[in-house]
C-alpha cells in the first residue's frame, strides 16, 4: 500500500513537471504593424517633406504583449503573442511608410532639416483595440502643421476607424495595418492641400 502511494506520488510529480515544461516551452509569436511592402522605394515628387513626431499611445496597450478585448469590459494580456518592437514605434514606423507613399514625400524624422518645406505631423492614439475574429479599432487625434507657416495654419482632426477581421492573430494584424493605412490616407488628404496653401476640412467621421 505504501509502495503504491509512493508510486502515485512520483507519477503526480512527473506529470506536474511535464506540464510545467510544456508551458515553459510554448512558443512566443511576434507581430509587426509595418506592411510587407514597406521596404518598397517611394518616388519622392512632392515639393515638401514631412516630420512625424513620436506617436502617443494609451498606457493600457503600450506593453510587449498583445492586449485583446474580452467582451465589453474585460481585456486579456496574451503572454505568447508579442510585438516585435514597442507598439508606439510600430505605429510610427507603419505610418511613416504609409505617409511616404500617400504624400510621395520623404520622412525627415530624426534627420537634419534643410530649407525644404516641412510638414510636422503629430498623432495621438486614443484607442487601439484588438478583437480577434471581430475587428481592429483605431481612434486618433492628429495635427498637421506647415513649419513655414504660423500656428493658425495648423489643422487638428480626429479619426475613428474600425476594420472587420477574420479569426486568428494574423488577420488581426492585417486589420490593424489596414486601419493605419486608412489613417494615413486621411492625414494625407489634409496635409497635401495644406502644404499648397489651401484650408482643407477634416475628414468626415
């Protein structure tokens, strides 16, 4: 009887050890918001450049792990699903790529600025919500300011973008990339005429 109890104890310990090993060896998946076409050469034809300032993010999603919505009020921190780089950097890099293409202009962020006209763009993300199998949501306030003009020529706008997504994290990442691409097009739709001296209106919605 004692031998059976000891064997059961050894068996339980072994199973527990294997379980912990399985948890410890669970693979971590990494994701990026930068589209695969991001390395494509952009034809710079605009008579101005732009400077994209560091992007602000809500603290509740500014983590190495993906944060996903769980119902209406709950959230989950996905331990095995990580961003390849800080999320704020990911958003800024993706927007830089998209804006370069949409404006046909060069991003001078972090570079010496010559006498060329420069548009300064600031994006503050208010909501960045991930709902696997449902949608990717992006709400942001943004400012476009021609540095060669006075502050009154700046334009402050907001955008709310929701992209339906299929199941899985890859589909969710594609949804976030599409949301950022839409945001870039909205910014470009204001920035280009603003650079030419016009007074455009913020995009509807």
